[in-house]
C-alpha cells in the first residue's frame, strides 16, 4: 500500500463528515512535512467558512494517531502530515520482500496498442522518429510490466503515391538486383534521387503515376519490387532498433499497406452510416466539433478525387481493426504534436462510426521537437536533417571514451558494453526527462554529465550500490528492523515507498519526466544517505537495515530505468 493512499484513506472519512459529502483529500508529497492535503481550501470556499477552521475540524475527526507523528494545520489551511517512523519502517520492510516494489499489477488488465516509431520506407529515420521510438518503447515496457496486454504497432509508411517514383527509380537502376545492393546508409540519397527526377522530368512523372496504379491494382511484378524496397528498409530499421536497444521486433511491423484490404469496407461503412459527403470530388467525413480558423467544418478526406485512399483512411481502418479485431481498449499514438489535428479528426470520425466507443479510447501521446544548441531544429552541418544513426553512434563514442577515462581497469569488451549502455541511456534519458509537450535542446555535455539529472548519474548510483554488495560479499538479508534515526535514512525510506504512486501516475498520463524526476530524487536521497550513514562499518541491526535500504534503492533504480529502456551495468 502506498503512503499517499494510506493517508488519503484515513482523511477521507473526516472530510466527508465535515463536508457532508465525499471529498477527495488529494494527498501530495510536500517539502514542509512529509505530506500535505490542500482539499480543505476548496471545501471551505464551498461551505463559506474560514479554511483553517475547516482544516482543523478535519484533523480533529481524522484517525491518524497510529500512522502519523505530527499532524497540523499550516498556512492558509493546509493539512500537514508527518509520518511515524514505525509506519515508514514497516512499509520499507514490506517493500523489501515485494518483487513488484510496491507497484501492483493492474486490477483490470487491458489490451493496449502502442503505435510508435513508424518511420517511412526508403527514407532515413530522423530525430523525430527517435522521440517516438524512445517514448513509445517506454510506454510499452511500462504497461506490460503493469500486466496489460501490449501490442506494439510500427505503422510503417510503406504505401501511397511516393512508391510510384521510388519503384520507377529502382527500375532505372536495374530493378531487383539494384534493390538488393541498395546500401542501407543510402536510403535518403535514393529517395532524393527519385524525388529529383520526379520534379524535373515529365516522362518520369507519368511513369510514376502509372506505377502507383499498377501497385494499387496488385500487379505482381510491381509488388515484387515494392516488397524488396520494404524488406530492405525494414532490415535497416531493425539494425537501428538493435542499436537503440528498444523492444520493437520484426513481428511489430504493421505498415500502412497492411490495412489496404480494409479501406474499401471502411468507406462502405461510412457511406452506409450516412457520414460521407462529397467535397470537390473527394469523399469526406466532417466530424462534429472540428472546425478551422474560419469556423467552417473541416473535412477528413477518406477517398481522394482520383479514387485513391490516403493517410486518414488508413488510420480509420487501423482503429477499426485495433478495437474491433484485436479487442484493444486503449490506443496510444506516439506521434509528433504537428499531427494533433489529424488525430483529433480521425478519433472523432471513428467515434461517429462506432469504432471507438467506451471503454475504448485513443490518446495522442504527442511530443515536441529536438533542437540544436542554437535553439533551432536540429540540422546536420550540411543543413539536412540529422540522421538518427549518426546521433546514436556519437553518443556511444562519447560515452565509451568517458568510461575508459573514468575506469582504466575496464577491459575492451566491458568498456564497449558500458559505453553503449551509458551513451544510449543518456540519449533516451535526455528525451524522457523533458516534458514531452515541449521542445528540448540536445546538449551532449549535460546529458553525459555524471552529476545532474542524467542517465549516467543514475547508472552510477546503481553501480555504486552494486559495489557495496561486492565488497560486503553478501546480499541484503532479511532485516528484522529498519532504523530511521538519521534524517538521511528517513528521507531515503520516504523516497523508496513513493515508487508505486509515481508509476501509477505515469501509467495514466505517460509523462515520463515524472518518473525520471522521481528516480533522480531517489538517487540524490541515496547519495546523501551514503555520505552520512556508514553501511558496511555499521553494526548488527543498523547495518542490516542499511543494507536493505541500499538493496531496495538499487532495485527501484534498476526497475525504473528498465521501464525507460535504460540499462544498468554493474560497474561503470
Ligand atoms: N509515418 C508517419 C510519419 O513519419 C507516422 C505514422 C504515425 N502513426 C499513425 N498511425 N499515423 O510521420
């Protein structure tokens, strides 16, 4: 049981009595006491009474004596609670034997589709795909750990008009043979070359148009070439996922093309439901509430005037498939914020068609851009978009150099392993520790710093605890008691018992900076504890208790970082 909940359960009846109706006590961690409830303020406004008097009356009725050492009214009418050391020690001891570290399995496991990564075939992955991949993977890992059935959907851009020009360009280069030798670092130049011809050459444009028709009409020779392009790109993306240490596999590719056969039925259904309207020859849905700046209803184009289907139709088909066939009730779309409007429109249309009805719901897990040191969109020296692989390789190289420098005893293989864990960890952490709704600046110095809110700092804290146990030559045994006499011990204990609350919040809002912030505070609390409280030099029960605190800290750090997709090497 987490402390917030324990305290809220004790306060709730007192609030209900004073209010004459149920009130959520909203218990939060506080800097002044351990916890604080500010619910008396709103209640006082409602009752037209002085807030401090309401808070005092709530406290007078609350049964807190066995769990709190101090309870008091503070400021304009806050209820401040300081937990009794016995209560805290008991909770820590319970955590020590809990393999889930105070994080319960979901009471009602759901089928969750996490739509993430989704790069485009025959194009390089760029840093925008990095954010989607990193955030989406954290969401998938977290929800899986909470007991949900997670289906990863890599909605690859593998269909649509660009494939006419891409296939024609491939044919010019020699067809199937050329596809096999298409070097994977070269995806962008392949795409750019095709684009260049398309823009400059009318005959090529005409061939490309015919090729799209052949592709969509199921022409076997065309499909073969298309498959080669897709296969080569997928192979390349898998090497990036491997480097990035994400859980996406070959089985998770569900590209736009896989919904092709479902597009016809989607349009038929929409038509039957009377939701389709003609707009300049295109078939559109006008979802309620979706209007442009001018107040005019906005169309979602389901079938273009040339009869082709586009991105929105595919997303409608995907929703219908995910809720209807896969039985998903939570659909997550980890896609950049510029696509917010697209998803709002698609969700609204799907809801109208009955494909997205409660309990099923869709959430756009949007994110901002990655900026360079100059505060502008990250660009390569040549001014093009930055290749994801180049970025990852740089992170690994920097971290490996750092690891060698810090610890010359590391062997070659171990230094490489540590460099990878720290470099990739630093990139992921920099991303996940930024509020995802905002842009963030990619800053090598900061993200690889060993003291600060960074992956290396947390990984270092973890490795330090492992080294304590190596020196002790033992694992944390069951402790009979935990002494919390030292303020630093108490602060660490308080941080440890807060893991469950944070994880619960992050599972709802998918704001991973709340989890990184928590882990950072935990590591900082550990650091102060370790400075002030000798562990191996302490005696008997105190030593046992401190070893338990060390072990728990390591386990929470490891599990928290695992959820974020960050490895925890035993030594750095
Ligand atoms: N391929 C798209 C892009 O690169 C992202 C796809 C996102 N997922 C989706 N279901 N629309 O922008």
